[in-house]
């Protein structure tokens, strides 16, 4: 169902790799709500993914950019304003990657070059994106910037590895930059802390099947899907949430406030 919540709004969506990506579902929903946008991803992901099909479907332009490269980001932001015909109202940062996770190095045996790379891609890139937007004065007043996080920023999930630290850093950047963006440009900045979701990044984490089922059993409303996340993001891009900023917003069916649920108790009682 479409409510026309983003009619006339323009933005950039980072991170749509394939149809499972949270950014992919968000692009589809933003399009349905009347928003127009540029899609972007790392040049290497262009070859692996199917972003052009999404661009065709949503009538949008694709501009490749490595989100860790200031040069790429400067080009992306200025070209996006040209393509879309004005300043931006929304930006989605939906980017995450840990080389330690990918290559199976445990948290207690990190390769620090990989740690630094994962940090730059997963957290530093959010600062870089916002700094480029800020310096180019690319956001309209009452615009909205959202990045995606995970609850391992607050609580221990051993196999989430160095991504836990990256997400804590990401959430901190949202607050710190959000202050300046709010004060100077009337732009809001938030992170959404999303349930485990079966995407390429999600399924790359060891033990994913176990903890997605556990979260499902623990959450009174069940896990939030990628489409649920897209809908929540649309609300944060809309004019209905103009005074929400500097927040890490849990979008997880209630998981983050649970101690134990009946169905998890039952699994132990059966043993
Ligand atoms: N899947 C989950 O369980 C889950 C849960 C909570 C939060 N998140 C977060 O949601 C976001 C989106 O991930 P997803 O689950 O949709 O997986 P995904 O694999 O579909 O998306 C991750 C994206 O990051 C992009 N990326 C990697 N390096 C990049 C770079 N240098 N420059 C630009 N883009 C780059 C990838 O190409 C990919 O499109 C991530 O921040 C992830 O950590 C995911």
C-alpha cells in the first residue's frame, strides 16, 4: 500500500546488492511512496549484484562509489544533485563488511589490517558520507539520514566479531554528527537497530541460522523482516518524524527488551 509519504523527495540509497538486501527493499518502498533517488554501491558489487534491474524497476540512476573514498563520495553527491534536480531529502547508509568475519578469524585472533578495513567500510564510511553531504550543503532542511545497526553494539553476540565494535562506532557517529547536522542544517540522523535478516551480509556471520531462530523465539512480535525495515525507514524519511534525531531505534519485534520468553523456556524444559 502506498501513502505518498515521500512524494517530491530526493535521496541516495547505498547498499542494494541483490533482492534480499535491506537497501533493495527500501528502494522499492521509497519508489512506491513517490521518492526519487540515485542508487549506489561499491564498483566491485556492481559486478556481483543485480542493481541495474532495481534501477530499471524504480526509474533511478546508478552511480558507483566506494563509500570509503572521499573522492568517489564527492562525485556521487554532486552528480546525484544534478541527476535529481536539487538538494537531497534522505540518505540511507546500508553498508557493512568485516574481513575477519569473512575469513573466519575469531575475535581473539584478529588481523588488524582487516579490522581497520572493516571499520572503515562499516563505520568510518558513515562519517565520510555525512562530511561530504555537510560540506557540499547537499541536504534540504528537515531532511533525514539513516544508517543500519545491530544490537551487538550493546550486547555480546560472540560470532558477530569485530562488527560489534564497528556498530558501536557507527551509532556514536550518528549521535556526534547528528548534533552538527541538526544545529546547522535542521537535518536528522538516526540508526535503526534491525533484527537478524537473511541477506548476504547477515548470512555471512557464523551461527546465523541459530541466532535468527533464537531471536524469532524471543521476540513477542517475531523478527522484523527486510520489508518491515524498509517501511520503518520510509517513516523516518517522511515528514511525520521530523523531531526524531540522535537516536538508535530498535526495530526487532521487542527482542532488545526481553529477558526470556515462554518458547525459549520450553526448549530448556524439554531437555
Ligand atoms: N542482515 C542482518 O542480519 C542485519 C541486521 C542488522 C543490521 N544489518 C545491517 O544492514 C546493512 C545492510 O546489510 P544487508 O543485511 O542488507 O546485507 P547486504 O550484503 O545486502 O548489504 C551490504 C552492502 O554493503 C555494500 N558495501 C560493502 N562494502 C562497500 C563499500 N566499500 N562501499 C559501498 N558499499 C559497500 C555491499 O556491496 C552490500 O550492498 C548493513 O549495515 C548491515 O550490517 C544487517
